[in-house]
């Protein structure tokens, strides 16, 4: 039976270091299986967050060989097991213990975004294409891997000025909803930092649900902000209207 070595981050509140563990691996295993084997056999106090083990809860987000991924969806046969596999916590959020981080900031951000608001005077009918457009964004499982990889948060730490790709997706789902009547464009421009995003598409690349975050959410929102606040012809039209 084959074995593999895993370098797992151990420590609390930002401190600690890698610790090596060797465990047996079999066909079909994912990284989370290996972590659970190590936890059961060699590290009973290893802290790791998980829930569904089916790629739908977003709980087991971590960085595997330096890339933000879901542990339950990363098969060992996609990794090079000739060398150690590194498993560490997400770097964008405060470290709690071992592989666990505090992602509560994300929920505070969500509370600050205007919720769905319907117009009581508007009929509930729309083109099917307009109804279909935001459906992609509902696939988000809030794993926060896109938040973790985003350089504005990860490298520059602008958590007070930038809501991150996850919540641009959330805002886009509302802004593109044909039955929503609220306006979030001023917030996106002034307090939520959409101008900081330089559309590198790193968030799209790590999304386990394959949501086209940059192309279908962020860029359209940027265009709406530009049309609303920076288009000189648009301003003239509003004046004369």
C-alpha cells in the first residue's frame, strides 16, 4: 500500500509551523480523507473545519500546495505525491488554530449590503433571459476561496475598503434581478471598493462552482458604475431629462 507525506500547519493565532505526517493513501482519496486519517492516528488535537464532504458547504477551504482549494474536492491523484503535500490555513483571514481561520468578517460585510427590495407598483413579469442571468451566482457555497486569493485582501489587507469577489457576486445577483428596485451602485463605488479590482480573474480560477466571477459579475458591475457616475454623455442626458 502506498504512503504519502503531508506537511500540515500546526499552531494558534498566527504562530506555529509545518509538521510532517506520513499516512497510507488509496485510490479515490481526497486531501480531507488524508487529514482525517492523520487526525485519527497521529494528531488527535488537529483542528480542521469540515461538514458535508461533498463540495457544497464550503467549510473545508484551505491552501493545498499554495493554492486555495476545498480539501474534500482535491483528489490525491491530481497531486504529486513524490514530495510532501503542504496543507495550510487560508491566509486572508485571522488564524484561529491549525487549519481553521476566522471568516466572520465575511458575514459582517454581507450584512452591510442592501437586501432585495421589490417595487409594489411593478408587475411581476420579465423576460426569461433576465431571470436566468443571475441564476449562476446562486451556486456560490461561500467557501471564500475567491476572497482568500484576491490580492486586494490577501496582499494589501484592505478589508475596510473592499468587500471582495464573493460579495460582488452577491451584489450582482441583486442588481441583475429584474424584480429588484434598489440601487447599490453608489455603495459599490464609494464604500465597497469595486474600483480596486483589476480583473486578474484569480477569483474565477479558484471557484469550485466554476462561477465566472470576473466576466459575469465584476465587469458588468464596473460598467454600471462607470455608466452611472463617469459617463459625461450620460450626465448630460440626465440633466436634460
